[in-house]
C-alpha cells in the first residue's frame, strides 16, 4: 500500500464531505424553515424540492444527504486519526450507497420532473468526487482492509 497516497486522500475526502454537508444542511434548513432556495435563476430549486421525490418515507432527501455526509466525515476522521481500515471501508460503503441514490435523484431531475436544482447538482458532483476519492483510498489500502485491522499510514 502507498501510505502517503492514502494519507493525502483522506483529508481531501474530509473536505469534500464537509462541503457536501454544508450544501445538504442549507437545503435542510430552507426546507424546515419554509424559506425559498436562493437559486439565482439557475434551475428551479423550489420546484424540485417540492416534488414527491424530495422526500423518502417522509424524510427530506436533503436531510438524508446531510446524514450521509456527516457519517462519512466521522468515518474518514476515524480512518485518519486511528488508522482504522474498517472505518475507511465503511466510509466507502456509505459513499457507494449515497452515490447510487444521488445518481437516481439526478436521473429523476433530468428525465422525470424535467427540472434541476443547482444545489442538487453541486451535491451530486461533490458526492461523485467523494466516491472517487474514497474508492482510490480503498484500492490503495486494500491489503489493510482485507488483512489487518489498522492502516499503515506512517
């Protein structure tokens, strides 16, 4: 494993998680505060976030996204601080699920409701980048993930 490579990827993944968390929290706050979303004429954010696809089992997808980003941020932090291969693998698994759901929501925006939300596009882009970075880290640390319990990041 290239420990320096993994060590460089984890902070990048943390920054991407924090950015995604900020976007998701903004959308969550506007949802619960009944506030209009500042889209600046780029797309139709309020329409997208008022459709039936904006909730899953009554929970706003923005809140679910915030939960996914926060979970990944905590797991990335654990992987960094504790050299925990399991935490990295769990962050990747969370990222895979979130990436797949984000891809589904992007499909819905483009082909079902025929409208986009710029914040949703930003979140989908961040999630894609985060999943790529976590995938690279997991590939680089595969021996530690499937072998020993600690990442050899020294």
